[in-house]
C-alpha cells in the first residue's frame, strides 16, 4: 500500500512538472513571438496613428469612456490585469494578441501563449501603438454590408462619420457592442444593446461600479 502511494505521489509530481514545463514553453513562445513581430507591428501602428485611426483620434472624453468600460486598468498594467474591478480576464492587449498570434484561437493552453504574447507586446510597444492596433482589428458585428472589423470602420459604416463626430449615444452604442459583437444589432433597433448602453451610462456617471474583476456585464448597473 505504501509502495503504491509512493508511486502515485511520484507520478503526480511528474505530471505537475510536465504541466509547469508546458506553461513555461507556451508562455515563453508567445512572449518571444511578440518580440519578433514587434518591429512590423510598431510600423503598422504608427501608420494608423498618423492616419487618424489611433486612440487619441476618438477625442479625450470618448477615449476615457472606452477605456473605463473595456479595460479600466489599461494605462497601468503590463498586459495582464487580475485585480481591477470590471477588467475581466482579457485586457485590451490580450484581446489584440488573440487576433495577432492565432489564426484560430481555442481556449485552454492557448490562453497561456496569448498572455505571453501580450506581455511581449507591452515590452516593446507603447500603449498608444497597442490601442491603435486593437481599434483597427477589433470585431464590431454585422453592419449594412456585412461583418465589420475595426472601431473606426464601424463608425463610418453605421453612422457615415468618424468617431469624433458622433454624438454621445452613437459612440456609446459602438462601445457597447465590444463585449459581444455577434449578439447585438448596430444597424437597427435592439433592446439588448439599449440596455447595455444604459448600464454604461450609469457607470460613466458614477451611479454604479463593477462588483468584481469579472463583472464585465456591469450587473450592478442594471435597471
């Protein structure tokens, strides 16, 4: 019996070591892949910023709203945020990494590589570069002519105006779809989208706040 227990403990130890090795390899690969990609990505980001499609092009107050809703700790974290209420398990940098580092993202160990890639991006790119790439690649749902990719593209497709030219409600509707772009209808009336906008308005007004890290749906801001 004791011999069987020792064998079981030894096997368990080996499995733990193997798991640890896989985590190190996957995370390390993501990190160094990001470093290798960073030069081309920085050039792409700078072109977007020069073309008026960076974060500052949204306008100061509107950019603040987007960050507060989407990744409230963005200005301070290094790619991962496990403490800020409302941050969820995926930062803006991790979200961008999922699109840059994977042809098809499958949850599981891919999350480790995704996180490593995000850490690598933060090590080489500035926040404004990361934000510009994220805005250009973020899925925005269905528009009049099909699926829309990119925040500025959605603004043009839905409202025929650039983000700084939108009124508050129009901008909030674009921000609202980011959490689940396939679940909302930007082109027409959508009560679910209206509810999401209402919750965001209460958050911005200081009438409520996320109840914890994973409260990305703003449960405390409901009617």
